[in-house]
C-alpha cells in the first residue's frame, strides 16, 4: 500500500491546554480563541494573499494526541453518551485512520507577523496544522443536508458560579484580555463529562483553559456549579 | 520538523479519467458519479455503521497527480482567469503543501460490498482517500459566512450539440447506465479551459468521461458546441 509523508505547515496556540472540556465541534464556543503560527516558508504575506477576503477557514490538522497504531473500526462518540458504538467513518471522533481532523473556524484577523487569529475553535494547544483552506459558502453550506446522528447542537446545562469563582474569572479575564467568563460558560454548558456518568455532588472536575484551572461540580439540583478559577504555574 | 506517514484507506473510482474538465468544486455537476472502494480492514460494515444516517460526506484525499516538492506560496486559480495569483491558503487549488484535498459529496448509497456510491464529485479516478467524515449541517452550513473570492457559482456557458454527438451520447448513456448527456452539459457549461484563452472556432478540445472521449469547440457566436462523443479503448 502506498504511504505518503506529510509535514506541519504550522502549529495552533489555543486556550485549550488539555483535551477535557474542549467543545466537541467548532463554533459551539465562540469565546474559544487561538492563533495559527505558520512555519517558514509559509509565514509570509504572499502565502496568505487574498485570505482577508474570507470570513471562515478550514483548518486541516493532526489529532497529535490521539494517534494510535490500531486500525480502529468503531468509536464511542461522546454525543451518543460515550458507551454506544458507531463506525469510525460515521463519526468525527479523534481516534481514526490517519488521525486527520478538519475544523471550520472563524478567521478574525491576520496580524503583521502572519499569525492567523481564529475563534470558535475546538483545537488543542500545540496541534500540528497540515493545511488551511478558505470556506466556500455556496458549495459547503447545505442547510437541507441531513445527519440523523447529529441533528442539532447538544442541549446546554445551566451554569451557576460560586461568587469567588466568578470574581476570580473576571479578574483573570482582564489580565489575559480574553472573554474567560463566556469561555467557561460555553465550554461547561456542553457538559464535558461522558453523558452516561452521574457523579456525586461532592465529585470535583477540573480543566485547564489558558493558564487557569477551572474547577466545577454537578450539584443535586442539576446543572453545573463553578467552584474555583485559579491561575496555575 | 516532525513528519507523519499517512496511508490510503481506499481509492476513488470516478467518471473523471483526467484532470481537464473536472468541475472546480463538488456539487457543480450532480451527474458526476463514482464510488469509493475501501481497503482492508475498513471494507466491512462495522466501519460504516451509522453512515446511512447522513446525506453528505467529506472525502479527505490526496491530490495524487498534483504532488510536487516545491514549497509553493502562490497559485493561479482558474476562477480568477488562470493568470492572477493568490496565496495558496486563500485557494482550494490542487498544488498545495501536503497535497491534501477535502471534498463534500452526496452519499447516494452503500452497497453490500461496502462500496460508497457518491455523486456531485470533483475527484479524479484513482484518487487515494485518507478519511471519510460525516457532514454536520448545523455546524458546517454557515450561509452568512462570506468569501469574496468565490461568492457564487461560476456563470454557465450554453451548450449546443451536433446531432450525431447527441445521439452518440444518448447511446453511451444507455450502455454505461450513467446520465452522460447531463454530465457532459454540466461539466462543459463551466468552461474547462482557462478563462483567459480565446480559442479560434476551429480549435478542438477533448476530455475523457467514463470511457468516452468528448470533443468540443468554441463557435463564433459564443457558448460551446459538442462535436463528438466516441468510445475509446
């Protein structure tokens, strides 16, 4: 069987420092922002000429933390509760042949260093980028296409805050110059844990966003309660 | 720089036997049909379980006839007439870093041999497939996204037929059990030649669709005249 070599053209810098709590699709968390840093020779204006004329781009990337040598035929997507199997080609799961992902993100701007500022991302920090392509709405927007497995966005959980956690998030938002409160609410409301888990209210979960650790639990009344937002390192 | 190995999971069988006259985007020629033949171990129902629940799929593939070792920064897309340059990342052109293409096609059916029957394709026969992913309309259909470079489908040329060419196309359509007349009209009306060429009416062009060679010219009054449709080989 033929095999081919691919090489990153750049890397993603992302607010998501670990896989847990990353939205399962792009656009579900508009406050999730990052940049693409291109490698030479692509880090020059000539390679990007014209890209300012598009609102959204496809990022073709490697799921670098999900590479495995098995030939996986089925996956258990979180959308189906995490305990039901589906053919790997019927899913967008990260464990898949060739480990290639594609993600449609908003292109906010290109800076003078040729960094691409993107939002609505679902990309892990350090993701190797293989290609960038412009989105073509008249071809790729097919509203009457159907996908019975993923018909609509997941239902959202209500988010409540411990007062100190909220004021801490607001303080770090100012320091980071990032919409941190919105980011936490958008990511957690999609419920990062596998849907089939029913944790005790005393169980705490954590995820790293930018350089803060966000801690939450599932209180008895339902929803999510944010307990703490603490800078790490 | 890290490099990664990728291996085809299957190959495309397509009505397009050469690059010339392939529509520049998928969906522009709904009569363009083909199949994806999966390689072991992916050629079994388990790998495809659930895929019958989606109308469209992304095919991630290699532009196997456009691979080159140069680090190309700019391209001359046919849409801009073929003589104006654009950054490679602002274009979907086939000559690009890593030679990876992505194409959104209609999934018509999956047969008992696990072959995927697809239409609206813009894929060359023999294309190596790296991955197949379900289309997710609620995420990937963004009608108000904008792309000022490719705002709408290209203007179509009117197609006229020499009577013998039309009856020949109808005869071969029956033999092939394919919508050959529609395929020829859909492909040629997009004008396969570079837009900046103004050929003499005596100049003949040809392209191979399925196993027939289609010959046409650009008559003085405008549009395209199909001159002949001949089985080859």
